C-alpha cells in the first residue's frame, strides 16, 4: 500500500469516527513467540509514514512515532545487543552452552522475538531484539487489516494481533519474559552463572519502557477503558499465580533434591552470616528460607479492601502455603503443592473480579493505606518485598494524584525519593530507613487527601 493511501485511509477513519469494538471476553490469545502466523520483520513497521515518524502525528489515532521511541529509548530494542557483551559471554561460558549467547535459543527466546523457523518471513532478524512483533504478535495476517481505518480492533485481534490492551493478556505477555513460563525461564542456575535478578511491576515498567502509546478519548473508544490501578492489581495477581504454579510444576518447580531457588527470597540465603537478620515473615520463623512473596503481600492489601469479608481467609491461605513450604510445625503434615494450587485457584477468581472492578479514588486510597499499613507488621523488611512495595506505592500514589484524590506535593515526592534511595544498593539495603519512610508516607495520605 502506498504511504499516501495509508495516510488517507487513516484520515478517513478519523472523519467517520470509529465505533467501539471491544470484545470483552475473547479467548486467550497465543503468546507471540508461539503463535503460528508469519513474522514479517520490524523493518515493515519502521517507515516514516507508518510507525517511524520522528514526531507524533496530530491527525492520527495512534502516535505513529512508536518505532522511533522504541529504537531510541526502549531497552527491548537493545535486548539482543546485550547478548554480545562480556556479561553474556560469561553467562554462556559458565553454563557451558555449545554456542555463544547470541546464538543460543535459551537466551534468544527472551532477548529477541525468536519464533519457530518455519514461521519466519525473509525480513525478520533476531538482532532487532524484542521487536514490535515480539509483543504485538506475528503480523502476517493483521498487517493489512490494521492499516484500514474502519476495521475494528477486534478484527485485527482475530487476525493475530496480540491483545496487549487487555490487562490479563498484557501481564501474561510481560511476565512470560520478566518471570518466565514453561517455554522460557531464568532458573537459579542461570542466575548463578551471572544473570541479573529479575524485578518487575507491570504498571511502573510500562511507564518506564517508555510508553509509545497515548491513552486518550480516541484510545478508549477503540480499545475500552484503561485503568492503571486495575493493571497493577492484575499484574500482582498474575505474578503471584506464576510463583505458585511454578512451585507446583513438576517441570520447573524442582532442581535435583532442591526446589527451584528463584521462587525464594534471594536474601534469605545471600547475606553474610555475621548479619543476624532472623526474618519472621508472616510468622514463618528464623532459620528458614522464605518464599519470594512480594506480590502476594500486595495482593493481601487489595483483597482487604475489595473483599473484606474474605480477607482473613485469604491471609490464612497465604500463610498456610508459607508454613507448608517452610515445613513449620503447624503445617508439617500439609502438602505444599496442593496448598499452592488451591491458592492459585483463589487468585484466579480474584483476577476475574479485578477485571470488573472500577478502582475509584476511594477504593484506591484504601488499598494504598492497607499496603502502607503492612509496614507496621514489618512485612517489607526484605529487599524484594521493599522493592515491590516501592513500585506499588509510587504507581498508586501517582494514580491517586491523577484521580484527584491526593494533592501532588513536595513531601509526597520526597518520601518516594527517600524510599528509592534506601533501595539503591541491594547489598546494603537500609530496611529501617525504608520502613521509616513508608510510615511517614502513611501519615501523609490522609493529611493531604483531597
Ligand atoms: C525468561 C526470559 C529470559 C531468559 C531465558 C534470559 N533472559 Fe536475560 N534478561 C531477561 C530480562 C527480562 C532482563 C531484564 C531484567 C531487568 O532489568 O529487570 C534480562 C537481563 C539480562 C542481562 C542484563 C542486561 C542489562 O542491560 O544489563 C544480561 C546480560 C542477560 N539478560 C543475558 C542473558 C543470557 C546470556 C541469557 C541466556 C543464557 C539470558 N539472558 C536468558 C530475560 C531473560
Ligand atoms: C514490550 C512490548 C512491546 C513492544 C516491543 C512494542 N509494543 Fe507497542 N504496545 C505495547 C503495549 C503494552 C501497548 C499498550 C496496550 C495497547 O494499546 O495494546 C502498545 C501499544 C501500541 C500501539 C497502540 C496505540 C493505540 O493508541 O492504540 C501501537 C500503534 C504500537 N504499540 C506500535 C508498536 C510498534 C510499531 C512497535 C515496534 C517499533 C511496538 N509497538 C513495540 C507493547 C509493546
Ligand atoms: C520477549 C521477551 C520480553 C517481553 C514479552 C517483554 N520484555 Fe521487557 N525486557 C526483556 C528483556 C530481555 C529486557 C532486558 C533488555 C536489556 O537490558 O537490554 C527487558 C527490559 C525491560 C525494561 C527495562 C528494565 C530496566 O531495568 O531498565 C522494561 C521497563 C520492560 N522490559 C518492560 C516490559 C513490559 C511492560 C512488558 C510487557 C508489556 C515487557 N517488558 C515485555 C524481555 C521482554
Ligand atoms: C536456598 C538458598 C538460596 C536462595 C533462596 C537463592 N540462592 Fe543464589 N545461591 C545459593 C547457593 C547455595 C549458591 C552457590 C554458592 C557457591 O557456589 O558458593 C548460590 C549462587 C548464586 C549466585 C552465584 C554467585 C555465588 O554467590 O556463588 C548468584 C548470582 C545467585 N545465587 C543469585 C541468586 C538470586 C538472584 C536469588 C533469588 C532470585 C537467589 N540466588 C536465591 C543459594 C541460594
């Protein structure tokens, strides 16, 4: 299609006005790396009249400069390049890989869009890293329809466009690389070989990428409401499920005699012995390895507000899994795998509920307070917990400000900055300071409520 024709069709679409075409409960979509359509290659998206404009267009539905944003600012565009650096060479050597990192499927599966060879068009190259099609799905079938103005979004999705605008599907996509799934996974062995620890919170990371889309009235008309708090909540629920499902998985849950260690708090083990840090997380007790429960802690705060009647039961379920995994006296007879599966199923039901939840300013404020209250119980005293709490507190605070429920003020910003400082060095984590800042933030929220 000639550029001017594409342009004209887009303008015509604007004149006609697009009809709301969101289909709410579509079937789960195949992730881009396993979808069977043809991958055509990033070069097909990059023209200055498609998504490679230098500046955003005013007269278009979408910004049109997505490629420019991605290639200049988004780490995903560099994800392949990091496989060529010294750190990657060392990881590959330590793992004893037969090929260098940038040729090894185990690395390429996350550091690029790496579909099966039979699904690759001639212009696709893995050196594009995590490319447009790595998130939006192989474009073989949707490339034509998505440039035609009056074609509804749902039809593009039916043609294989991955439904990134649906929170559950988006969480599934991001976490398939930022935590892993049955097809790709960073194990403790890979981390031991030198791979960085993974930290993730979908709303924060989506903004950090940075976002190459703008949620405006036109976006909502085409794709439905966009609610960052819902995205955050669903992200917490989905990540918790991933932890529990991996724990219960016979494929990924074990490594020899040991459980897969990435499911546990890294700093349970990785700290100097001289540092007496008996962590009493959820009452599990000292001398035990704690599950990496940072997402589950956030989820407890959400459930406390959304479903107060069942919140104690939910907390109990979380605590039972903890105790069973750690082999505490009270749960020694319990089967941790069965308990993990049960909790995962409960979370699945909450996830459906979050999809319907509006998360207005009052609900949001209460969630934020519930989350900050957990500090008094000393729950974020470990690094990963504090880090996840920080991502969440900063995301929710900024949503509350945008919703008009909190004044944007110097003190709020200061508290966030100090929390970030306390987290700056993982090996010298200043837990006390972090908790002090969280308590100060707890006092600010009601004081500055609007
Ligand atoms: C399950 C997906 C996954 C797999 C498999 C994987 N990685 Fe990564 N890797 C990531 C993610 C996600 C990050 C970014 C972590 C962050 O910054 O939060 C990352 C980060 C890195 C970094 C640090 C990059 C930087 O900018 O500092 C290196 C180096 C790296 N990976 C190398 C490898 C190598 C080599 C392999 C193969 C042995 C590999 N990775 C396998 C997902 C993966
Ligand atoms: C890491 C995943 C990821 C990558 C890589 C990625 N996108 Fe996106 N993209 C998203 C998400 C998430 C959204 C927001 C949800 C939505 O609207 O579907 C989005 C939204 C969009 C939109 C929709 C804006 C709107 O108003 O409807 C366009 C257009 C787009 N991306 C184009 C691109 C192009 C072109 C590339 C490659 C240069 C690219 N994306 C790479 C994840 C990604
Ligand atoms: C195909 C795998 C893959 C998918 C899907 C993916 N990512 Fe990533 N992401 C990576 C890798 C690999 C890196 C590390 C790249 C590097 O450091 O150069 C990364 C890095 C990032 C970073 C930069 C982190 C940092 O430390 O600076 C952000 C932010 C990010 N991803 C957000 C997202 C979001 C949000 C989504 C979902 C919309 C997503 N990613 C989906 C593989 C993926
Ligand atoms: C149950 C205890 C335990 C947990 C939990 C654990 N590790 Fe380890 N880790 C070990 C042991 C044991 C070694 C091997 C140490 C050696 O070879 O001397 C190791 C080795 C490593 C190494 C190689 C460097 C070294 O010290 O030898 C890295 C890096 C690492 N782990 C990162 C992590 C990360 C990241 C996490 C959390 C996602 C984590 N570990 C969770 C016990 C643990």
